[in-house]
């Protein structure tokens, strides 16, 4: 082995000072062998499988993390979309009690979130899926670890506007049922276009129906490391050099994640799925995506130039990641969750980062309108229209987009909510109040775009 | 098969593979003969055994890096190396510097024969680190390889 001191100190600096970490190792578990005729028996079988497959997850991850001196922040489990596993339509009470069984199993495993209370309804909603979706608000209000996602569109199928409208109401109802906890239920609910089947990041993580029995998907982060690298460039460095610096940094981060992830998978005896290289910010100071954009030369994230800077960042991250690992998947890119990014939250609170600018940014980032607190007076129809806007960006650009909004009951622009932990805090930002009701209530499908005709 | 015959066999395989039909068969035999002679007299059988042992040891070596960073004080190297010796971690490389008033020591250690796990070694080092106001990181070599080598 022959490393120079610089290489060793750089690695230490990244993990000790710049918040480099493996953000999550997420164990995907296929549940099709748990299907029975009764939702309660199915839930018990799922619990049994979760406990048998996931029992060593936390301990193994901690052991491997110790060996390399790198933190693995979250250990999680993702499940086959439960709407497919539960089968027939059940009552809300039945769904809630099944969800509680899974939530308790997650607690037993020592993990903070499980993903997969999900439905894929981009082409149509069956009676069973309709009942399942209806249960989401109660399920999220009565559990603390279970996360939900609903895919309402794909580039291949178009946008199911009936599902979009339905989700407008579901988001609103979820906020109302968790009004006493700052609408935290909504932080566990994501509406997607082109949902990935192997994304390790919550709340939108699930183990897709095309996946095998078990796979370990790894999410690596490191906005702090990229920020320091960009910040250390001279002011006259051109944008080609900025992109190159991001790319090289992303390469190193990805390689570290792949090494750690593969080792955890090997020790757990499951296959390694994909590596998701996403710059996922946390509320910690120095772990912000907005800081990177500002280090490129913007006075405040949200001003003109922000979309271009984010496009450069997102693309360079992907290029570095793709070179470092052959199995890059999930979302891979840069996240812009407002409440979870200290600087982004600050700019939104200052009014310099607006809702419309965030929407524009989602056209070039890896996810979408994420963790944005909006006024409680926002109607279900307006939320549906916001979802439709965001989803159409994903469908037309053949990419994943998603919406995770918190219409906090009773809150008005300028109010602040605190969600705690990695979810951070947020100031309520205004949205347009002109009605889009007639548009969203037309329902039906927005046909698949011409981009889908690739065969 | 004696050592000389084995050397000749190995030389014949390599030379034939590299040169094959591009060289006259008689010339080929001369070259193989001369290289075999040279090698057979160059290394004694004892040296060959030692070489074999070294190769074997190199193959099963597992390395880690211990980085000690912080305030300079008397006895840091002694404390750190004592723990390594007690736990049979062999020091293969050592690099020490004072960087802007801070003490930085980087040790490359062979952990293949170590009595404790990296985790346990880290705990022992943490005690020294606390006492002497230092930070000590122990990391398996693979992390540096994966991040810095293609």
C-alpha cells in the first residue's frame, strides 16, 4: 500500500469535518411470498420476514462503519408496494392495524423509517388501490416510521389526473390529521412521476415489483465535501473547472459508498443493489446544497442563475458517480428539500427563494418540490395543480420528479414550523391563490408525451 | 523435480510464450539454457524458500492506517506504538510532521496478525486520544484504495 499523506488527510477531513457519510443503507425486501387471503395474516408474515432478513442490519452497518471510520447515518428497510401485497380492498381500520404491525417491526429492528406503503396508479386505480390510498392519511397519522409513496405518472403511460386530484385531497387530509404535530404526516408522503424501484432514500423508497428477494441499496451523500471543494477554487476558475471539481469529488464519494455498501451487503448475505449518489442535505450547518450553488458565485440561492448552477451540479455529480460505480441507480443527483437544507430554508424564509423558482430548479435536479411548508389555507385542488405541474416536468423530461408538501393547518406565510431531527424546520412560503379547480377536476389522463414513442 | 528442472520448465514456458516461432528452435534452446543456468546459480535453495515465505506473507497482508492528529506533547508516539505492539499490529510505515503547530502522525500497520478487531483497537486508541487531547482515526486501507485509485 502506498498512499501519500495528503490522500490520507483528505479522507479524514471529508468524514470528520465535512459531513461525508453514507446517508443510508436500505434493505429492500420482496413481500410477494407473504401474500395470504387475510390482511392481518399477511402483515404478520411481513413482520416475520422483516425481522428475519433485517435482524443484523443495524449491527452490521455499525461494524463496517467502524472499520472504515465513516458514518452510516441511517439504516432502513423498503418493502414491495403494499397495495400489491395486501390485495383486496379492506377497511381503513384494517389497513391501520396492519400498518401498526409493520411500524412496530421497524421499531424492533432499531430503524427509523420503512418505505413501501405505496401504490402504483399511473395508468389506473383499481378498487383495492382506491381503498388503500384512502387509508394513507390515517395510516400516517397513527404510525411514526412507515412512509408512503404514490406513483401517478410515467413518461410511458402519461399522467393519471384522477390520481393527481385524489392525492391533492390525501395530502390535505394527512396534514389535517397530524395538525397537532406540524403536519408531520406529510413529511412521510411523496407523490411521484417515474418512481425508481431501487431508491434507498426516504420517504419515497420502495422495493419495486421487478426486484429480487432482497437487495441492499446504498445512498451516499456529501454536500459539505462538494461545497468545500468548490469554495476552494479561485474566483477566476471557469465553470468547466467547477464541473470537473464536482465530478472528481463525486467520484471519491461514490467509491467510498460502494466499498462500504458492498461490504455491508456481503456480511448480511444479501445482494448489493444500486448505489444512489445524491447530494442529500441535512439541517446541519455546512451540509447544504444551497451553499454549493452560492459558492459557485450566486449571492443567494434563488436568484437568477440558480437553475443553471444546479444543472451544472446535478450533471457533474452524475458523471463522477457513473464513472465510479457500474450500478448507479435510484435518484442520483442533487436534492433540494427546503426544510432539510439550512441555507435553502434561510433563503426561502427571506423570500429570496420562491415557490416558482423551486419548481424551475426541479427540472434540473434529481427529485422535486420537497419538504416545502405552504399555507394551511391552500385547497386540495391547488395542491393537485402543484402536483400536476411538477409531475409533468418529470414526464416530459423522462426523469423522476416528486412532490412532498406540508400544507400546515392554520399556518400563514412567514410562520415557522419545526419538524425535528433530519426533517429540520421551515418557514411557510406563499403559493398562488388563483383557482385551478376547473382544470384539475376535469380528470382523466394526460396522454403519454411524444417522447415515450421510442420503440 | 529438482529446483533447476523447475526453473527450466518455468523459463521455457515464459520464453516460448513471448518469442514462440519468431526465433529459431536452436537459438530458443540456447536462450532457455543460459537463463536457467544464470538463475540456478544466482539464488540458493534457501533463498528460494525465503522468497516463497515472503510472497506468501505479502499476499495475506491486510493493512490499516492510523492517523493521530492534535496538540503536540511528550510521549504520543510511545503511547500509540505501545498499544500497537501489545496487540500485535506490525508497523510498516511511519510519517510524522508538525503542521501549523499541530502534531500529525500517520502509521501504516499490518493488521493480519492483530489480536483485536479494528473497533477494539479504536477504543484503546480513544483512551490515549482523550488523555492527550488528540484525535486518532483507524481506517482499513480499502477506503483509501477505493477513493484514490482506479
